[in-house]
C-alpha cells in the first residue's frame, strides 16, 4: 500500500506540473523518439524498481517528447483537450479498474452507461430507442455500425453472415462521397467489403444527391436485369432456378441488392456537412442502409445555432462519433449509435458459458471488445458538468474561434481561405505549395501553436481545427500573431 500511495502521489505531482505548463510551453515536442529512448534506457532491469521511481523516470524521460495536445493552442488533426471533469473521472475509471462488459458484474458502469446513452440520444436528437456502443474511437465506431449494417442488409437478402460468412454471399454495395474520411474505407476493409463506390461531391466535399440517386438507380436497373436473366435461365436448370429465386428475392427486397450509403457530418478539411434530408430519403427509397460518419461534426446537433447543419440526419440508420474530439473526453472513447438495437446485437453479441449475462442485454452486445474499460464514466462526467447549455456553448465557441481564424488569415498578405467556414475547420493557402509548406514549417518551429499541413483539392494547405475546451480568445490571438510572423518571412 505504501508503494501504491507513493506512486499515485508522484503521478499526481507530475500530472499537475504538466497541466500547469500548458499555458506557456511550446506546443510541439522538444525531444525526438531517440532522445526519449535514451532517457528511458533500453536494458530491462534484473530486479524490481519502486513504483514511485518508475513514475518519476517515465515522467522525466517523456516530458520533453510530449506534444501539448491539451493546450488551447493545438489545432492539429481534430483533437480535443480533456475537460477537467472528464479527466478526473478517467482517473477514477483507471483506479476502479472495471471490465465493463456485463450488466450484472459491473452494475455501476452499466447504470452510468444507460444514463449517458439516453442523454446522448436526447442531446443529438437521435431515436430514443437507439443503442449506443462505447468503443475506442471513430474508426472503431464506423466499423461497429457498419458491421450492423452489413449483417442487416444481407439478412434482408436472405443471407446470415454471422453463420455463413461472406463466401458466396450477395455482394454488398457501399456508396460513399468523394471526400469521405479514409477511416470509412479502413472499416469497410476490416469487414471484408472491399473498396467503396465513390459518388461525386461538390467543392466543399458535400455529396451530390443527384449523383447518389443516379448511382442507386443504375444499380437497381442492373439488379433487375440480372434477376430477369436468372429467371430465364432458371427454366432450364434446377440449380440455376434456385439461384434465380434468391437473386429475384434480393432485387425485390432492396431494390438494388444489399446496399449501404455512408454520409458525412463534418468534412475534415472544410467542415461541410452532407445534405442529409435529401440523401437519406433517396437512399432509403432504394432500400439502402444509411450510416453517418460524424467523428467531430455529429455534435453540431447539440447546438441550436448549428443544428441546421445536420437537419434530416436523424432519419439515418446508424451514426459514429468520437467523444474525445468535440466532447473533449480523454482518449479513448468513440460512440457507435444504431437506431435499431437488433442488428447491432446480431453483429456484436456473443455468449460464453462462464459469463454471467443478463436477459435484458449487456454492454458487450454493442461493441467488438469483451474486455474494455469503463468508457461511459468520463462521458457522463463531462455531460453532467456542462449540461445541455454547456455542450451547446462548447460547440459554439469552437465555431466562433474558427471564424476568427478565418478572418485573421484573410488579413495576411498572400493568404487565401479555401473553404466556406461553416463549423470548426479552416483551410488556407499562402501562394504556391512550396510557400504554404514553408509557412506550416515556420509556424511549428515558432512553437506558439500547432497548425497542421495537409493537401486538399490537390494543393498544399495549412489546416486549423478548433476542438479544445481550453482554447481562449487570447490563444487565438497569439496563434494568429505566430501565423503572421511565419507568413511574413
């Protein structure tokens, strides 16, 4: 116990020192991987080391190699800071050490998960009967929801993928916008569905509803032609006749065969949102399952000022988001939401004779993992701390800072803001690719802020993503001053 208490005390001291340093420390790390390895040492000791000494070594060696991601001046990727209530709850989550898979074994976490799920569905305006799975992040959330989609569209076509696998199954067609996030493709690869079919998008990355309708109509026609051909062949062969019956049933059941349409809430470069009402309607008219990838944009629904961006998205069948982005929960915590719990449980549920399972369902029925930490604890904490109005204020603040960034960039010599700033993302160029890349490098060298380089529309861009509760007006001013210095050289 003395060893434990000493280690926890030392960890608290180092954590407090780290958090206190965020207001003034340079955002980029000051040490390389090799530097940290050298500081840690590479030889595994022959004997034990006191836990407090281990904590000291870890903190001292890693400190220079840490990026100030929880700082209010980190705008890379889409990474939120950790809200104080969520951070503290996450410490408790580690101390409590609950494997939160079973309702009867971990009633405390299950109760929190039930309450938090209901709050999230209400806050986001999604069906109150939906199921919420607490997973690792947006990629796994996409995977989990799309697994439910895969199973359901194949079930409608008369195929049990859980029992029979994919070999010999009807082809599942997946349609995505041209500017979907690559994690969608990765999730589809995990699921054995292959590369998706790409539908045209506009200059902000919003999927074209007309192009989507055309693609779905073409598939429906092709599927009907195949069914007709199979029916003709079936008159001469018992085996082919059996195939024709299955294919004709597939065509009747889903108009164009098993189909999934993936839409996007928040383009990673422009922040743009797909036109959900029209896209969901046309997809459902053709029998498709509609999934919404909303890694950071889903929480626009929590703000009365930005809820219009997701109008109609509640009609989809599943949604994915990251609580550690817009909601500012510590890593790792993604949310997979499915309107009808049955397909999710069919895809994710399992049984083990040694497991004490509940007749009403368990948390493990909604996620890929059997062993998992209590991810609902910090999500509950941040929602309870902020309340409905606080979450809206959080989203509104991110958007206000993004607008300030865009206005400040437009005032810089040679800078051009390339996107319509509708949410939390800003992309700018500073002339040709070489100069833009040089500005990005100079900003990072300055250390005041972290702004990522990227490529969008086949050109180099500087990208700002405002995602942290800790970002203040002063942080934005200091960051714009740093950008002005970098672009003036």
